[in-house]
């Protein structure tokens, strides 16, 4: 459910509406169509547009901009917060980093440099307006529509996103993806016990949901329940043996509990997957 209008995007990014529509026709965005065939954009679309303008200002060739943005559109994580991301350019390459990585301003990554969180802060008033309108709409949203709206609101208005996911779950208790995202936001808000309930409910619907199992492990760690966290991480790996972070967390917990051989095995797997 993409909700930002052409005017919203133009006002936020300092573009004309004609420029926004021109970007939408190039192919690296995937806007929906609203009333009278007007464009409706997601927050990820805004990130791509902001990147496109920065690359154009840096005098990158249009053909290379289009190629880079098509690649970036495939890398942006759907259905989770983007606020920790930082986007830069290294020559003609776009570099995407998250907040856990060191940032070196002397590394040549100076043509483009912005934090997605800053864009989210600018977009927050519009996001809150969209959430308010959805709650007051005469045409009730479906569970999937509330889920899509939640994904679109996460970075700019996480409290409203949490409400949207809760509404999706109320309409469809078997909506595993909404439960996983709701759990993550509850965990981010310092409510790991409630988050664990959502992850367990998601696993009851989809027992082989690796992200639900992994997130359950992190919530159980927050609650100090280490043996249960280990089982949750093992469940994540049963569903997806290439889940690098699950291998890393298991290696750490096995090391803490004196199971050195198991720790080394999972650490080796993590390193192989991270190369």
C-alpha cells in the first residue's frame, strides 16, 4: 500500500511534480496508481529518488544512475526499518552500510552521503497524516493493507507502524509477517516478552519461518533465557542453514556455555557465509 502522493514527494525532495513523474517512468521505481491514475509512492521509493538526485548532482552519467538504482532497489530491505542505513557512493558504485559498520569519510565515498533516518525525520509528519487518515477511513483496510501501510510507516513513524501491524494481526491472526514485524517493533521499544509472544504466534502458523525463529532467539536472550534462545536459533537454522547471524549468535552462546567445539563449528559457518 504505497501512500505518498507526487506532491508529497516533490515537496519533501525539492523537486517539481513533473520531475517526480519523470523518475517514476524510468523503471527503477514501482509506484502504485491511485485515483485518476495518479502515482502513489512508498518510503523506499523516496529513498531511491533521494539517491537519484544526489547522484545527478554529483554528475554521474544518467545511464549509470539508472543501472545503480535498479541494483539498489533490489537490495533495499522490504518490510523492515531502513533508519539505520547510510547510503554513499564510491566512484560509480552505490555503497549501502548499516549503523553497525564504521564510516570513513576519507575513503572516497564523498559524492553521495546521507542517512536514511534524516529523510525519515523529514517525512514523519506526512507519515503520521497517512496513518491518521487510514484509521478514520470510511473504507476499512484489509489485513494485508494494514501490513503494507505498517511497512511504509516504520522508518518515519514507528509507533504508527506498530499500530498498523497490530490492526493487521487483529483482522488476521494468522498473518505471520505482520506478527514478526510487530514483534520486532515491540522489541525495539523494550518489550521483549510481548515480542516473544508475537514470534511464537508467527511460528505456530509458519513453523519454518527463519526470521521469526531468529527474532525469538534475540528476544529470549533479552529476557535472560539462554537455553531457550539456543533452541530458537537452532530452529532458525533448521529452516535456513545459510542464516549467517543465527550461526554467529549460536557460536557466541555456545562459547559462553563452554561448548567450544559447537561454538567453533558455527563460527566457521558464519565466516564462510559472510565472505
